[in-house]
């Protein structure tokens, strides 16, 4: 079954797409990555998304327009991807997260925009969307959903492994050799860095490319201590967060309260070190001996070198070594969720999200013809091997 997975993450800089052909035999699932790519949002659309995000106020009219515009952008990416790689049986669209409602440590709702009907109309292919909501109704956080992929990829490691995603938010799936898997959002990875870089116009890319800005600055230890006192870092797992908490006004408020006025490079260096400290603390706390990293933060040399220095004795590698290129892993994960839903299987691990039980995820928008799904699978796959075509 050929599935196109698409996602725009919490960096809201563009759409990642991956076409994976899955085949299951005797409990083992193989996935061949046949195409992958990333398409930046048009700058005007990205600016509108940023301006609508919390804590900014917005209108229902703006949300309606953005839902359509993001949906049309996803439809363009899907159409071009199919043109390049050939027809697919199912499109999975995560869409663009604009709000993740957490109250009292419990996720109560989540909103991803990008109307899937535009994709179905443009491609004629069924579309699976709204993949997080069902997990939340079962008491989970709806995140990190990539933990299902992590469980399959890291199965068999003799120690305690962790899959670390360094996107806008840092999240981690812990896979012990004995005991239950668990996963949670650690805190900001690139979210605060990107917000400062964009607002202060520190780079045309909109992020700290290769960590060059952080490398030119000095960490302000006093300011870092203030950031580290955030109550979120002390909450037990499972927990989830997003840009409704970690955003530019959050940074500005801490600077104001601390009476700090760091230079641009020093602020970026301090925010980068915030990610290093919070991630390293969690890795040490769980006795992890293998870290498999993915996400845009993998390309930040200061961030990755900081983790290696903070975690001597821990093997730190990238998901590329497991067949899931670091920049494509989340798109692959949603393609996998699509395969599970199409076969009547849950796409979550309860320990990964904190849900009562695993759930079949998403809602399906039919394509141009009758909706035809494969026969339900008798059992879930136990392992997964990924490779490139």
C-alpha cells in the first residue's frame, strides 16, 4: 500500500512530504521510502499563520481563510508529489497545528487546520486527517504520535533507547528493553530560537542555520536560570505543550521580569542552551544509553554538540541510521498511521500519549470514487524496517 504522509510542524515553515510503500508479512512491516521533500510556505501565508498563533487574538474569519489557504497549499504539495512519484492509495495530512489546549496537565483539545477536502479534490485520493483528536478523547495528549513509529524502529535494543525529535518542540519516546514505552514533550527545541531569529531579522532562513548565531554568542547563565524555573519542566510525564506556551511574548516577558537585555547572539545562545539543558536532564533521568535524534534541530551544530558534551557515555545518532531520514521522519510516521487506520489498527501506544487505550486514528475524506479499504489486519506489526527505494 503506497501512502503519502504530510505534515507542517510547530516551526510552521513549510510542508514535509514522504511517500512510503508498506508491506506486512508474518508480523513484520517493511516500508520503502520512495519519495520525500519539503516545500516552504509562501512568506505571506507563513506570516499570517504566525500572526494568528497564541497569544495573539484572531477571528473566526481569519481561521476560516487560513484553513482554506493551508488546505490549498497541502493540496498543491500532494499533487506535485504524486506527479513526481506516482499514484498513492491514501494521503495522510496532519495539517498545521494552531492550538493545543492543555489545562491542569490534561490535554482537552487540539486544532490542526488545512481543510482536507482540497487535497481530496485535487488528487482524487482519500485523505486521512484530524489524527490527534481521537487519542485526546481517550484521555491522551494526542502527542507525540511519532512514538508508535519509534516503538517499532527501536524494538530489540538491549538497553534503554530514546527517540528524540528536535522540532519546534522537543519530544522524546523512551523505549526500555524491559517495561513499558512512554513519551512526552520535553519543552522548546527550535520554537523560541526561531521566534527570536524571525522577529529580530537575524537570518533570511528564519532559523539559526547550522547554529551559526548561537556559536557567535555567549550563554547568559543568570537568564538561563530564569527560563529553567518554568513550571512545565517540573511536570511529570505524560505531558504535552506547544507554541501556545512557548512563544515570543513568553521570551519577552522573561527578559522584562529578569531585567535582562542580552545581545541578539547571546539570547540565541541562551535559548539553544535551554534546549540542551532540559533535554539532557530528561535523558539522564531515565538512564538512556542510546539517543536517536531527528527534526530540524539535528542540523544545529551547537545544539547537537551541546548534547554530546552534556551526555558523555550516551550514544547519540540520527534516525537516518534506522532508515528514517531526520528531516522526513514525522512525515513517515503519519504515513505509518495511515497504514494502520486503513487496516483497522490503532496508530498509538498508550504509554506514548497517556491514553487509556490505543485508538484507531483520524477521519477519512473520500477521493473521487467509492472508498475502498484493505481487509482488516488480524494483528498489529511487531517490527518495522525502513529503507530508501
